[in-house]
C-alpha cells in the first residue's frame, strides 16, 4: 500500500484571534489532555494551533475533510520536539485501521506546519 501524506499550515495570529473570540472552540475540538498540555506551554495559542495543524494534516492523509465523520476530539495529539504522537479514538481509529500515522511539525512565529504520513 502506498503511503499517504497530508500537509497543513495554520496562521498563528489568526488562530490566536479565533481562540480569543471563541474560547469554546478549544473545548469542542481538543481533548481534555490536549487542552491541559497546550495551556502548560509558554505560548498556549501557538501550541493549540500546532496541534490543530497535525489533526488537519492527518485528516488530509486519510483523504478526509473535517465534516467526513471524524470528530477532531477523537484525535489526541501530543507534541514532541518536532514530532508528534497521535492517539486515535472512535471514528478516527476506525478510519486509520491497522495503519500507522507519523507526524512532524515546525513553527516560525507566524505559522505552524504539520506533515503526517500514513503507512502500513
């Protein structure tokens, strides 16, 4: 099976403005563990944006959109130093099946990039 790749870029100032305007966004689209980890970071909104980019890149690698039956809260992302551990639940786990998802990310102060490769 051919590996599938997903890439996503999130604007950090725009995402910070989204969270400021709509604090419920974090509660709806991030797991409790993600929220806790992001709030523990020196720049929580940058962490939230990066986690969101990883989630979006995963969906793209799976050939899905945000409205294709996978709740973003079923995807738990733990950021490492340039990599990320992805743990899936519910519909997200069913869509991944026996495949493995590997993630990498970076930020430059204005954007967060994430790349996810899904392979057998």
